[in-house]
C-alpha cells in the first residue's frame, strides 16, 4: 500500500516528475525519491511509484500504437510462416527476451527494494548511481558507432539491453538511461536506441505497476488514496507522452551530453545535500 498519505498537490507534482523523468535518461525512481525529501514530504514508497508509472506505460503505448500493432501482427505472421528472420519477429523476440532478466532479478530483490528504509533507496546510492550512469553514458557517446537502426535489432541485442535494464532496480540508474546506454554501445543511432528502450520498457513497467496495484487492492485503499493514485496516473500519462515526443525529436539531431551533465550535477548535489543532513 502507499507508505504515506499523499495530498492532491503532491500527486500532481509526483505525476509531473514521473512523466518528465521516466523516458528522459535521468532516472524517475531517483527523482521520485529525492523530490519529496527536498520538499519535506513523506516518501510515497516504491508501490506508489510503480502504480503511477502505469501512466507512462499508457503514454508509450499510445505514442507507439502503430509500431506495436505492426510488430505484433508482423511477428505472428512471421511465426506462422516460420520466417524467424523477419524484422518484426526479431524485434518482438528481442523485447520478450530483454524482459526476462529484470523479471527474474526483480522477483529476487522485491523484498529488499520495497522494505521500509531500504538501503537501495538511500540518498547515497541515488547520488552515486546517477554519477556512475552519467559516466557510462559518456562512454557510449565516445565509443558507439551510432550507425545501426532499430530494424537491425536481434535476440543478442535484446538480451544485452535487457541485462542493462536490470540496473533500473537501483534508484538513480534509470531504466531508460541504462537501456539507452547499452543500445548505443551496440551501435544503434541515438533516436533508434531510445525507441527500442521505450518499447522494451513496456512489459516490465506494466507488470510491475499491475502487481503493485493488485497488492494495494488486496490490502485495501481508502477513497483519498484512490483519488491521489488516479491524479498521479493521469498527470504522468500526459507529461510522459510529451516527453517521449520531445526526446525522440531531440536525439535525431543532438547528442546525450545535456543528460550527462545533468546526471553528474544531480548526483553531486544529492551527495552534498545528504552529507549535510539536508535530505535523508
């Protein structure tokens, strides 16, 4: 259940934070952890975060509805015709294969991640993870060829990017950031890497959010709690859609350096604020 009462205003703010940071490579979990701490709000908890992430899922499904339909129908056709080398079969297979690692690891770490005052959600972990992932993004920018398109995606790519997605279990690493980084290191163009990152995230984010929603329903939700979840969900969906559209357009003609700089500054600020007892 929600770890602490959430007001309507907090739900709006957290929905905006979720929408802006889920698909930008700067970590939604880190910002959902740090923003309430800075504003002296109670930590809403992993469960609340997971449920409002469903708003981001709705946004990515809406934005890529055409792509998803093409991949699904093309994959079914390819499987029926035993044409396993078909483009849509390869992309669908890469998404499914890439979802397995985080599914397995998420089950094993679920208790540790969701326990009160989990060490994984500490300010120090958030700050260090943000800096480390920023430096890895630098490597991707420097070493990657940026030549491949999403049409060339295969099982190997799905597995490696899926392993990278596991880093998202640590607040500060960023699901979109880790998958974008690995996809770029595999040679994908920035915009194509982001597109595959978004598609790959759909199953994992959906399953995580639905499981938490089912758990919340089982333990019971008061009317106010339902209202704030809905507010966070709706705001997250709207802002996420805008963030997806902006990022894909931005990466067509820009590098990821702006996100590298932001991550380094954010991580350093978090560590300094934590060291001085300003946030906990």
